[in-house]
């Protein structure tokens, strides 16, 4: 660029969530029925997550957490993942942490707007482990319940247990799922990240039919968002996630994968390389440079041609990035093909055509080496233009 189990009904998601635990999902990503996204980049993300689930090799159901702030887009993402896994023939159990709330009197004993109460008193994690996570874990009998609380009536539930196949997938969405008492109960951990102030705007839109704007903003700014900051400070959830999804624009998410001790998600393949290239293009089209930290390591090197000195370090790459592009709204068309992947190194063929009508064209080879967390350690570009058939003319 430079030069649920098949015989268990799916959990219904209310049009407007309660706000008691999660607040609401709020991504409002449009798409066809059954959660299938019409956006190519979002489809790549869901495909990556489904592949990650498929890579889990355990003798019990795979347990997947979709965590993140209220209104970050967790429920939408979890439903899309469940839908794709079902099309691949997997039995899927969908659950939400908001079906494991304590009764209202306990939730609000510190006050309706208490952030500490939101974090400490809202969810019955003991019941979540006892009736859902542990029965589906390595020492469980696979007999589970997907809920213990009815928010509409503020009553405790005790539905009859169901039995999961050994190869089922449990997908749970909600807040605070990577806190210490739950973090070791998951085979795959996804954290959906969104700017906290943006979640307030989403909340106002989603709740405008049932709550005045002032009430929504007060709940968010006094209860939900301070509770999230408490969670970030005490549990550091992003550090425990296998995949972090930056969901400020749900149609064009940016994500990063992180290696685990067992190596899962740590090996590059064609799909992961293609996803990285797609993230590169999206970052080029997006104002600012915040996404670069999810794409390049802090000590990465970026070489714009085989005879150019490399730019070293994320700050220097950021400065180069901004100086080289005309702006995030420049007109261009980009196509890419992953040619080869060998361990941590990949080669891609990339074509970029600028303008409409086209006034500049480049065909490049990109040579990329990746760290275990999926970010790029070194990037080397071999650019070719029609008027410069070889790179030696640089």
C-alpha cells in the first residue's frame, strides 16, 4: 500500500435487553436471518472463530466465552458464530450470563447506580459453574441447565436438565466472563472491545422506546462503565483472551489473536494471513492509526522496498503510515492472494489500483513474518509499477 443442542431451542434474544447485568448488546449489525453476515470482513471473523472452535480437541463439549462491555456487540457475534457452527454440523448450546442473575434485591443492595454492586452482586457465578460450565467440563456428566433466573418475574428457575453430546459447543455471551473465578472454565475466550463512550450512544438508541435518554446515560455512566473499569483493573480480561475483537464498526471489525500455552491459534495459516491483510486494508481506509497496534508488534520492522532502509518500531511505522497515505478516504481498489505460508512466514501477491478512473497501479509481493500472537514482526514490500518493471529502479 505504500508506494445449541439440536433438540434444545435456541435462546431467544429480546429486542431490548434488560440492562440489569449486561445492559444490552447493541451492535445492531444488519444481515440475513440466522445470524449470517453480509459483510465480507465480518464473515472472515466469524469463519476464524468457527475454525478456532474446530481446533479445540477435548473429550467434552467445547466451552466458548464471548465477553466484553455492555453494548459492545457480544450477543450478535455469539449468535453468528452459533449459526455458522450449526451449518458445519455442530450441536450448539447458546446461553447468556444474564440468565444467571441474582434476584433484584441482592443485585441492588448497594444502590441502583453502584458500580461495585454491578461487578460484585449481579451474577450468580457459583450457579453458572455448578449447573452449566462444570457439567460440560472435563469431569462433568454433560447434564446441564442453561438458566437459573427469570428476569421478567424476578424469580429463580430450575428447568429440567438436558444432556449434551460430547462434541457439542457451548457459547456463552455476557459481561465479566473472564474474571478469575471463571477464567479457567473456557476452552476459547473471545473479548469484544468497543470504546466505552460509544456504548452509551448505542444504549440510548436501543432503549429509546422504554427509557428516557437521561436515565440510560445515568445508568451507563454511573453503574455499567465504572464497573467495566473496575473489571479491567482487577481482572485484566484482554490478557486472558484468545481473540480480541475491536468492534467499533460492527460491519468492519478488526481483531487480533493471542497464542495460548497449548499453541492453539498460534500457528499462521492462509486464513489468518488473509485476515491480517484484510485488516491492513481496513486500517488504511480508517481514520487514525489505533489499529496498527493490533497488527504490528512494538518492535516490528517495515521495509518499503528491497533497497530501502527498514522503518523500525511501532511509533516510526505509525508516522510513516500517516505520511504516506493521502488520507483514509482516498479511492483505491485492492486485491490480494496468499502465495505461501511456512511456519511464521508468509508471502502474498497484492495489486492496488488508485483513483477512479485509475491513475496509478502497483503490483507487490509482501513478505511477512509473524509473532505468536498473530501480529507482524517484519514486513517487506517488493513494489512493481507498469512504468518500473523492476524494483532495481528505486
